């Protein structure tokens, strides 16, 4: 409500004009009518954006939690005929998430069956110490002339203090796919500059550094870090065979890879922790869940049923487990 009040106040502050023959009537009814009109238009646009955000992020519980706990930013920039608004932003020790709405989209329609179904954007985020993310995941949606985009970004090491962030969007691509598309199409790019500077509080969450290992045959998995936040649980795991680090490894995530009390979580993504030089894959992987937890205390257990790995000679090896990695957080 505070955010809606701020946007309504800004809309009401815009100068209003009227033709001379209407002035006497507007002196009596104008202010009330203008306030009502501004309220209805603004509330409608805000409600549409909010509803589209909520529908878009619904499949990812962690992003829904971030949306509900995010800082309300409400900064708008106009360029290339598009208005981008940084609606909200969220930070914890696992990720920074920004929620951006896009207004002013045309509605390309070559026929009744061809409408906008694609939105993409290029942007960069700089955290308070000047670093850029090492990984990013995005999701976007379009409804008529309104679009929303959500981007999750990870930093390594994680952001550790409150401070000022800078988000810059340099291009937008939107439109329909297919040969019948009338410009703009999904491959068309609109270049511009939409820059937002905003503050976020100190990241929340728990980072546990540890060394917990389990060995099956000659293969050892070692859990070295666990990050627990309301939006995501991430685990950093290294693999060794006969005490030698593998060149690469991975496993197929399942719905109950991680358990905590009576809760289970599935890892939905994994990425290699790249060496600084020569930027190659290696023995350490970071796996992340789609949901988080407000409770860090208790026993966390990861069960990995099987893995595939390679030692750098081109041969891939499959090994059945399971490996069980368990840690108790006080």
C-alpha cells in the first residue's frame, strides 16, 4: 500500500491542462475527477503488473518468497519508447533478484493467432563493491502491451553487506515467433539505456563452511559449503577418485536430494565452480534448490544415488552410490 500511495502521489503531481471552455466547470469538479481518474488508471496498471509477476514466478517457491520479502524500489526510466520500472529487489547470501516491468510494448499481430509471446533483455548488475555476478537465471512474460522480467544473480563470494547496487539494461527483445510475425518479432532488438541505482539491506541467510565426505569404492564426494536462505538452499560439493580431483562430474537431480527435518528439497540446477585459470571445469559443483528455508538449525542431509564423471582423458564413467552427506547446523 505504501508503494501504491507513492506511485499515486507522483501521478497526481503531474501538471494537468484543460481547454479554456472547460475551465469554469473544472474548477468545481476537476480536482476530484482527476484524482479518481489517476487512481483508477494507476491502480489498474499496478494490479496488472503485480498479477503478471505473481503468475510468472509461481512455479519457483523461492522467487515467490523473494517477491514477498523484497524491497519496494519503484524507479522508472524511459528510453526507445519503452518504460522500464524496477519494481522490487531482493538480496540474501545465495542470490540477488530484481523484478522489472516493461510498459509500452506494441502488439504485433499478423493474424488472430499471432501475438507477442516472447520477451528477453540484456542487463548487468553491479553489487556495492563493484563486482558483477558469476551466474544468472531469468524468466519473463508478456500480457498485451505489458511485460515483466525477473532475474536472479549469484555472486561468489556472496554479497556480505548493505549498500548501493546499479542495474543497467541495454536492450530489449520482444515479439512473436514464426514466419507470420509482424515487427517487432522475438529476434528484433531495441537498444537503449535504462539505469537504476538503488540500496539493499545486509543480505540474510546462513553460510556454513565444512568438510563432510562419503566414499563409495574409489569415489569420494566432499561437501564443503552449505548456504541456507529463505529463497534457496545451495550446496558446494567436490568429487575425487583415488584422492585425485576429477576433471568434471555431475548427477541427475531428483525431487528429494536434500532433507531437513520433515522437509525435502530437489536440486534444480548445478554449475561448475570454475578455476580462475584457465577457466575450466573441475571437481567442485554448486547445486541449488528452487525453495528455501527460514530455519537453518537442524540436520541437513544430501543423498546422491549415482554420478557420472571424467578424469580429463575423454572417457565418461558412471558410478552407482549412494553417497550420503550429513551436517548438523546449531
